């Protein structure tokens, strides 16, 4: 009996990075969202990884699958500033960035900040705004700063954009530029709930009656804690053979005959950072090939472009990413 206990003790893994607080925080966030959101575990986990990796996320799905409400409630679990912006075809850059207003008392122009000056920004139907507005948003996403009248304004951390779009409706929409898509860490495809989940949704809605769902959510994270956990993620260990594995996956997108455009080194960095966050959520201070495979799909899918021939044949970017991952030998 003593021998068995000694063997078990020798097999126990001592984490080199303390992930206890981070895991507890993630568990609390999931618990708060579980009060309202039924299912959608994939979207919730990827959004949490997005926060820990300090990356923006694009959420795509048909209307009514809880894209907006999930992002909104996730923001409420954090004690930070939140802005929601509805993108429309007539939206101008000044509507989101702000504008300079003449102050009669001081006889000077003063900059009045727009809704983009926040910590968590939820943009609904991002593909409805014209190019000028997208360009203004692009600078904020890429540089976490904006330039107005020659003056630079830095965004207070955390600064994260969660954007939604409808994949079906094309009327009155604008295709997002590839460079802007590349700034999103993830493109999260949201599926319909299962039959059992839909029954539970109806039961929960019936029980809540007139209760406002926002009132059910409690803030469990501060801006300081988010910054602390983002720094913790950077300490996660990555073996050199796994770095080569990530590079091989991304490099294959550039030489793949099915693709017109492959992924850039930004995609490699995104896979590494997101894999670290996933490992930390699972209580590991090191990443595994499974972590890489798990995050590679939502990271690469929106960064690659199929050749016209393959697109006409009905091949999808997701299918090509799957083929690439399955075709590369997993490091041992």
C-alpha cells in the first residue's frame, strides 16, 4: 500500500506557474454566464481565451443564437467599461471615435471621446459599416490607439473588440478587408443549439418571466486581474518541437494548392498565444499538440482564401484547415 502511494506521489505533476487564481476566475466567469446562457460552450471558451490572449474576436452566426447577449454578459462579468455600437451603412468615423467641439469659455477645441474609448467594445453587425468607419476601427484594433487631428490617443487596457456578423444576409453589407480580418484572433462560428438545449432555453425563459438577464450576472474580474492573468499566460512553457509544429501548419497554408492566400506569421503567434491560454485554463503550464489543434481552426479559417476553382467546387476554408492539420505529423 505504501509503495503504491509513493508511486502516485512520484507521478504527481508540480506546476511551475501558479494557475490556481486564473482557473478559479475562469470557473467563476463560466458559472455566471451559465445562469443565462444554455450551451454554446465553444463560443464561451474561445471568448475567454481571447480575453486572456488579449485578442479581438469575430462572432459569426445566424440571428437569435445568443451572439450579442453572450458577449454582452461576458463583459458584465468584468468590472470594466463597456460600449455597444450598432454598425449601420450611414455610420461615420466620428460617431465611434469622437469629435472636437469648440468650447466657448476657453475659446479652444476640446476632444469629446466616442464610444470606442472603452475596455470591452461589442460591435453588432460589423460588416454593415462603410470603408471609412472600418478604417477608423482598424487603427484602434491594430495599434490600440487612434489619431484625431494629428493627436494620438491611447486606449486604456484591456481593450478588446467583440464583433458579430450574420453569414447569410448580404443586403446592405460590406466585405471586411483581409487586413482587418487578420486582426481578429478568432472567428467563432456559432451553431444552432441542440434539441435538448433548446428545450432548456424555453424552460429557463419561462421561469425567469420578467427578470432582466443582466441583473443575474455579477462582476467577478477587475481590469487589474485581467492584466495579471494576461501576464501569467506569457509564462506558459512551449517546447521547441511544438513551435516547429505551429510553424509547419501555418507554412502549409502558403504552399497548399487549394489556397490562393495563406496565413501570415501573425497567425503563428496567435496560435501560440491562444494555445498558452487554453493550457492555462486546463491547469497546465505547458501546451500540447491538442491545444494547438483546438485553436488552429478558429484562428486560420478567416485568414486563408481558397482558389476560385476550389471555391466553385464547394470546398470550405474549414475543410482545408482540417486537411492541413491531419496531414502534418504530430511531434512526440
